[in-house]
C-alpha cells in the first residue's frame, strides 16, 4: 500500500473510533518513513491512539507507560501535517499528560476520547 493510502486509512480508522486499528496503521506508516520529523509526528499519533485504547479498556498501567515518551514527542508535534489539523490532538495529548501520572495509582481518566483528525 502506498504511503498516501496508508495515511488516509489510518486517519479514517481514527475518526471512526477504531483506535487500535489506527494505531497499527500509523505504526506501519512509521516504519516506511525516512524523515525524522515525519516519523516523530506519525509516532505521536500512533501512541495517542494506543493511549486511547488503553484508557478505553481500563489498562491504566499501559497508559502510564506511554507517559514516558509522549511528553517528549508532543514537544515537536506540529499544528498540521499532511493536510490534517493537529491542534486539537496536541491539546488532547497535553491534557492526557497532565491527567495521567507516569507512576502511582489513578482510578479514572476524564476526557479520554481523542478528537477527530480534520482536514486543515
């Protein structure tokens, strides 16, 4: 599958709420990319969708493990990429970072549904 089709499928799966499949597709895309900036952006999206899956399934420990890398990745996460506005996604990731400590017990996470990826 070419990169454009893979990107479009990942965005479609994310927007349909199938965050597990979107995560897998973003990971497949990440493996095909060469540029560091592109890889970091797609990796951030893959991890954000993995985070959504972990929160949805109540796997808070797995969500906390993602807090080791997401804070660093979000620092260079762009406002848009490949024609998609990422501003709301960046806000959501930062909110999740603020609400999910990397260690310790938490019971619930509010605002756990990530925003849709909308064309810019």
